[in-house]
């Protein structure tokens, strides 16, 4: 506490009263939503290293002053958004200062004529969208964490929203960035400059500096949103249909395919879906569910997949924009999905999806209370490898967890696949680590990428060098030049 | 010659007979199409520094061996495509080895299912497009230099083709790169990796290493291509119409607006357009043209703009793809352009544009023979600043050159503007330098970017630090780590 007090005294000269050394604040800002941390907490593990001080800067100048101070004193700094990350990127593994950015939440400019807006990066997702929406615009970025994630977090992890097939991932929306390097220097990037240095900051997870403001493409709030559900026989045929839609050159706002088990949860709403998962196991489910979660998941998982498999796979498609364009695209999309064997389920499944689309981000505690944990793994690959990757990952972890998956974030050349694991808490972090190791190694062998949009964090750190090869040195070089004191989110990305 | 002989002897161990030290080969590969160089040649200036040796590697391994050798001996290396650059990026200002990549011209893979293909970077544009076209695909990249530029040149300068509003610039088509660093090390980048390190190589103009292969998005060869011309009163109203089309969320393959003078040249075909420019000046044009080109261009230029202004501005719009989608988009586009005040000129102007779309790249010598030079400046800015930028640049150089312009490469947020200057050769490089200095400084003051798609080269080098600010150090850091011996295209980009 003593060094924290000295630190706080110094920092007060920069941010006044906007800092805290109370345990509750330090605790609140020293973790994200990485399930492994929650598992540790659940088994009563001693708390991980906490930040020494939390500060709430309000201006770019304050951020610069804080970083100049920290780099002079070699105090670690972790930029912090809303803590919704699921890979541990925001954990201050060497203590120091957590820079909670949430007071930097202004829209600093909007051009209604040219369809761009600038926001400070501490802005939470929904307020950002609300600010645009009240002026007739949308960012088109709708991660399920939209209520509990910030623009800065999106940029630092290359986030994708549910409408990415039309609007792109967050990195596709960026026109320019304002950042402060780890040395306290002002950086400005612009996609029109050559080379595009902003690409280094996007996905840098706070290791190079702090992105303080972004200029983003915005789009008119859609006049029309045409949602529709389709049933496909299986994952492979649904996959083929998604590919056809994207390769026709259409840009659906939503195009998602759920595997049989995920279809079941989707149909019942994820809210009680996880409860229903238990009910499906029959009478005495509670006790049996526990034993199933301990082991033997493979057989039951297979049986479940078979049982629900008859219901097929739900595909949700949505087109949006100015009425006439949206209608024209929806008609072309409908024709293509029908020709690919999709059974039209009408508007209801799409509307239901829309109404519940953020629910899935808020089920962790419900599952924890049932004695299990839930986690998600998002990888992407080309269409020809998707079903193999899907089957391989399911096989690889079938003994350890229930697995379901959906395909979202479709491109002409491939798609992201989003696995949901549910497994027992009984073995603590060991089962968690084994599960991830098996799942991700298998995905990489099946030519998946390391992460599609959740980032690297602590979870995937050990695969980084393999992923980038010799090019890893470029990340290190950027680190050396922007953060010579090595204070920015140490132990991450290029640790 | 003696050191070149020693160098050649060493290099023969790597590439066998595939090298040359003859003056004609060294001369051929020691320049690009930068007009300033041609002006120097025209006034009989002594030749600039030539490369010592030209080599033609055929494999990635040979490129790696060449770069390892060169970095050990600290011999400069300039990667060379087809020499169509217009900024001097390929000039070997410190001699050394020119790596002519044109023997690395294979398509190494194509996935018809997943719509991507890999090519070696020495592949010329039209053969690349032909290879795809014979398999039912297109890259969608059609720079006017397509017959005399390579994939590697496109990547190294972030090239844009005439259909960029639909297919993107070359950097938008890249899924992954294979490169050899200046130290001879293999680099692999992939857009799905975090961060996207390929962004550093794109636009690096040969200063970090040699891009040897690229995996690119490809699209089905369009079933339908629907071209149409429209007349607008003036640049501002045509601009507003382009903006509306892009902001509706349409993706036209072609959307171009010509200012009055450029409309005139466009209507007559650039081939004899430049001749007609002379004829327009009336009887005795040859002599008068000469005096006009020396000075007094402003008055005549204004008069010309007024005279041809009555004809208005030609806008060419084209939609393409699978028949039904293309038709639906063309109908929406037509409605929008008409509502914006465009007078429908039918298909003919669009078809004519299509037939002559590459002509403009091959007019330099014609203009030189008339005692003048022609150059082009491509900058981009947001819609609200475009007409101001257009007028400001025209005013700034009206005394020194005829100026015309067209708008192409449209985005929802802005557009690129492509100026064509014609000016007298009489003052040699001095007039050229003054012209560029005035034009580009004015464009930057009007919030234009330094380059939209021609690159930096020697021409725009002095503005680089201003453009990137503190972030310039990132480029230098990348250079230090990938090219520690400083051999890669020295004197460029971060010189």
C-alpha cells in the first residue's frame, strides 16, 4: 500500500481526485471476463495481482502526462475499457496503473454529409450507437457485449459485431486514430497514409500505447431491416448456402448458421436455453447433469446432437438499409438461400434472434451457479475447411465438454466459427487449460486462425510466435520504438 | 564496371546466367515512368545513377539468397516490376542490384470454391487477369497501367484500379503475403492474424524487403456489365450525385466524373484528345500552343474551361456481377443519379469509356513530341472538401499548366481526385518541381492525402514526415528490424 500511496500522490498532480487506491476499485479494474479467472475465483484461489492505482483520465493531455510519468518511473500501465474481454488481456499482471478510459466518452465530431464520426475511446458501445442513432446514423457494430464494452476495447482487440458481413469488423470502419505512445508522444494515423500504420495499433491490446480517439465510418440508420429464418438439413448444407450468398456479392447485415444444439438454445432463447439443456437430460437432471459435466460428456453430447439434429440447423439472414436497396438484396438473398435448400421459416426466427441477440453475453453466472463454466472460441477459416474444422474441434474436446457452435461473420472466402463449450467446474483451471489447448491446437491444425475477434490476451499468448513467425519481430520493434520503457500492458501480445 | 563484374560473378552462383551488366539492361531497369526523369532525358541531362547489375530471380529461394548476399556485402537492392511507376520509386539512386521480378509470374494456387488465388508478384497485370478470366474469375483490379505493371508494383504502392469502388484497392484484396526481408528472412502475413503486419509491407515501396507472392480475393467474372453515361451541370453537382450513390450502399464497379476539359478529352478519346486540345486553340495553333505552354496558360485555360463548360461534366457509371444483382443495383443507381440531376446519355459513353479505358497511360510520348509534358496527381479527401480542393489546386497552378481533373475511386466518405497537368518542357525540371510543389502543398492544405494510389517515390518523399508525424518512427523501426543493413531501395520512403 505504501508505494501505491506515493504513486497516487504523484498521479494526483495529473488527474486530481480522479484516482483510487481502494481495494474495491483496484479489484474491479484488475480483471476482465476471462472465464479462467472466474474459475480461479470460484475455487477460492488467492486473487491475482491487482493494479496499484486506478486513474480516470478525461483528456488526451492527461493520458499523455500519465504515460510520460509512468515511462519515466517505469510503472506498468494497462488501458482499461469495460472489462468484457474474454482472454485476460486487461489483467495487470505486473500491477501498476490501470487507466480506466470510461470518462473519455465524447463524440467529438460528426459529418452528416460525409458519413464519419469521431469518438473518444472510453465510450461504451450502446451510448455510442445511441449518439449516432439520434442523428440518423449507425456504426453497424453490434458485439453481444455492446452494453459492457468500449470503442477502445473493440479497437485494441479487432472486435467484430453481429452485422460484420455488411459493415465490416471494427478495423474496417476506422478512418483514422489518435493515440498516445507508451512514451507519451502523440500519434495520428489515417488509412489514406502510406503505409497504414494504424494497422499496428489495431489489435495491439494496449501494448504500444493508448488509443484515445477514432474517426469511424458511419452509415445511415437503416430504413428497413428484413430478417428471415431458414432451416437447413445440417451444418454442411447451411455452410454452402452462406457461401453462395456471400459469393453472389450480397452484403447481408446478418448471416448466421447454428448447429443443431445451438439451434435448440437459439430457439428457446439463450436465457433459459442453458436451463433447458439440463432439462433435456431427463428426470433427476440436476444430479445426472453434474456427473455428465464431470465426464462422459461425449456420449451424451453425441446423443443430444442426434436428438436435436432432426430439427436441423437454423440460419438467420437479415438485409438492411434504404428500403428499396434492402428489399432488392433480400429478394436476391431469399432466392439464393431457397435454391440452396433452405426451408423458409418466415420472419419470426429472425425477429426473435434480433430481440435476444445480446443475451448470450450474460449467461456466465447462470452456468457457474449450475457448477459448470461456459467459454467461447472464435476462429475462422476458408469455406472448404470449415466443416472439417467444426468436426475436428468437436471430436477433440467431446470428452471434456458439451460443444455447440454457430457460424457468423461470413466472407466470400470463408467464415468465422464460434464454439461454445460448457464443462464442469470440478477440475478448476486444469480442465479449462486442457480444453483450450486441445481445442485451439486442433483448430490451428485445421487451418483456423488464432483469433477472429476476441483477441489474444493471456489465453492465446503462447501461440503468437507460431502464428506470426519471423514477423513477430515487427511487433517487438514497434514496441521498442513506441514504448521504450516497456510499461504498456507488460506480459501481453509479444511477451 | 570492374566492381559490377565482381558482383555479377558472385550473383551468378545464385541465379546462373539470369543476370546482366550490359548498359542497355541496366538502363532499362534503372528508371520508371516518372515524368521528371523524362524531362531530364529530354533536355539531354547526364543519365542518373544506373544499377550495377540486373538479376532475374525465378524462385523465392533465389530471392532469399540474393538478399542474404546483398545484406552481407551491403549492396543496395531495388525490387523492380514493370517500371510504370510515376513517382521515381524504382530509381536505384545508390546503384547496386536491380531485382527484376518479371520471371516470377506463376499463379501458384486458385480456389474456385473459396474465391482466392495466389500469384507470384512479378506477374504482369493483364496476364494475371487473363489467367483468372480463363477460369471464370476476375481480380477486379484494372489500373490504366495494367499492360505494364506487376502485382508486386501494385502491392508496393497500394495501387487502385478503375473498378475500386466495387472491388477495393489492391490492399483490400490481399488475404496474405509471402515476402523476403532485407536480411533474407521468410515473412508470412495474413489478414486474420493480429495485428495485421501485412499493412507495413503494403505501400513499403521495396524498402523493407521483397514481396514474392500474394494470396488475393478473386470474384466471379461478371455475367453482366451495365455501363451508362450521365451529364451533370458542373463538378459540384456531379460530385453530389456520386456521393449519393455511394452513401446508398451501392457498389458500382465504375463511378467517374470528368470536369469540363477532361470531359472533352474523354469524349474524343485521350488518343487524339491531346491533339484536339491543340486544335481548339485555333489556327496557327502549333506556334500559339508553344507560347501558351510557356506561360499565359491561365487565361487560355480559363477560357477553355468556360468554352467546354457548356457541355457539362460526363459521369460514367457501371454496375457488374451476376445478372440479376447487377441489374437491381444498376436500376437503383440510375434512379439515384437521375434524381440528383444527371441527364441520361444512354449506354454509349460508358461503352466508349470501357473500350478506351487504358489509353491514358500511353500518351506521354505524344505530349513530349509536342514540346510539353503531362503528369497526374491523385489525392483524396472527404466530399465536403472536394470542390474546394479542386478549385484551389487549379488556381494554384493555372499560370504554369493546363489542368483538368476527374473524380474516381469513390467511397461513402469521400473520393479521389485525379488531376492531369500539361505544361511546357521549356523550363525543364524547374517548372516541373515548382508545379508539383504548388499543387501538392495546396492539396495538403485543402486536407487532401499525400497519395491515393501512385505512391511516394522520390517525388513526394519530402512530405512523408509531415504526413506521418511521430508515427514515422514506426516505419524506421520496421526498416531497422527487417533490413538492418539498410540495403532495400535506399533513399526511399523513410530516407
